[in-house]
C-alpha cells in the first residue's frame, strides 16, 4: 500500500499479512465488535485505515456499510448516513473530524459507540466536541503505513483539554524514544520515535535506498531485528503513554532561528475564535522566506488578524509570529482526508490604507521599494 505523501512523495510499502493480522487481532481484543455493530467503510482503499474498516467487521460477523465514493469529504452526507444506518463504529482523520463537528446534523449521530481518529495530530477541542455531540468513546490512534496502520492507542478522557496523547503500544509492538545518538531519553524529554515488532513492514517496494535509510538495525532487539525511524517527535508521559510533539521535518530554520511550526499552530488554535490552523514557510524571490498562518474560524466566530497577532505575541517570541495570515472557510484536504499543505493558497499582501508619495524624494523611494517588492505601488 502507498503512503499518503503528507511528508513527501507517496512510497509503496510492502506490508505482510502477518502484520495486518496482528493489528486486527489487537483491535478486536481492545474494542470488540458484536453482531449488532455497524461499521462505516468510508476511507478510500488507497489509505491504510481502510484495511481494518473492510476486514474487522467481516471477521466477526458485524454489518458493514460502504459509503459512496468521495462521501468521506461530505460531513452532511456522513451524518445522514450514520443516522440512517445506525452506524456504531467510524473513523475520522482529525482534519475531517474538525469539519464534521461543525455540521448541525452531527448531533443526530447518537448511535455511535466507538469513534477512531488517526492520520494527523488530534486537537483537544475537536476531540471534546465530538464526544459532547455524539456521546461516543473517542480513541486516538497513531501509526505510519510502514507499521501496519496503527501502533499506539489512547482513549480520550475529560482530562485531555490541552493535548491528546497518542498512547501506549498495541500487541507485539515496541516503542523507542531516542536522541540523535540512539539513546533512550527520560520521561518528559522530546526524542524521535522508533518502532519495532510484529507490525513492521518489509520495506519500500523497489526502493532499497529508502528502506535502508528508514528501516535500521534495532540495537535493543534480537540479532537481525529492525526498527523504523518515524521522523516524529514525541515524549513519554508519567503514565507511560506518548505525547505527539510534531514532525522532525516540520521544524524550520528561518533567519538563523529554529522554529517548531506545530508550536505556533497550537498557540493559534488555543484562541477561542480559531477552529483549525496551519503554519508554513512561504518563499518569495523578492521578500525571502516568511511564516504564513492559515486559519479557519470557529463556528459563529470571526478571525481578527490584529487580535491573533496580539494573542501570539503574548505566548511566543516575535520571530514566531507569522508575517501574514490567510483566513479560509475550510482547510484543503487530500483524497485521504488529510490536510493538503500543497493546496494552501498564496497569501495576498494588500495595504489597508494607501497614502501616495507627496514629494519627488518620496516618489523615488516608493518606486524603489515597489520594484524590489514586486508591487504596483508603495505608499505610506
């Protein structure tokens, strides 16, 4: 199966039947399906989450409801389908869940018993809103395609108001949080997550170079065992679970300063007027690299840019406050329902008030700035 491509070009991953069986056996032991359960299959078959949607109900005799093509993108359709078919079990990518909880019909989905989230970091406000609307148990799962769908799990509780842990390991899975020298880090210290155990893929199809780079020798396992380098930053909690902190490749260096984009995004969504946010670095031949924040307002709220700047300035260093903001009605999603960063629109820089140059010297200076910045006109 192919990776989603959310961190680069999609890659074919060779996953064994044994790895998938381990995943399915764990899921049934952890959550269990009965004959009166109804599972909604809405994930495209190119996305590894679809594997358990297809096979879990079939192996225990539960009912399987198949959504129409692209139905996973339509929250109103999903809400109507869940209510009509009395669906008890469903999966959401967090980006799509954030849209779903704003759909008025979502309140009618009271048949839901277990809702699963995976594929992206799960924002706490979205998680709590889903629980409030449906009354269902919400489970945050984590795992890359390279390790047979999911390798950690955590049931969301009332205490998960700031962040939602990705949890503890599933059956026959080992988790290592290591520093740059492959040494285990203490509780509460950030490190890169490495995975080992029964669910590890064989490697990338016809890409021995990538396989050798990401599937490395496991110094803590038996001879010949491997571990997968995820590229995800995590930290152990005092309860033996993992907190997801972001991607190692989402850390950027801007004007000599290292910046965690996820930290800015978390600060933005902490504001009551913001439902979703994403921050990227945009490059321009004239102005260079700069941070751009994309936000989706919470239902009934308005995103005031000046207010957001003030909010961020109180929480973050000045160099982490985006130079520009773009307010969107909704985030662009990929075919898998994940955030599509490449589809985010370019920011448009416009002056809120224009005052034309008044003297010949001001005209020369303004024209020079306009030429350098690629603008039609520059005023004061």
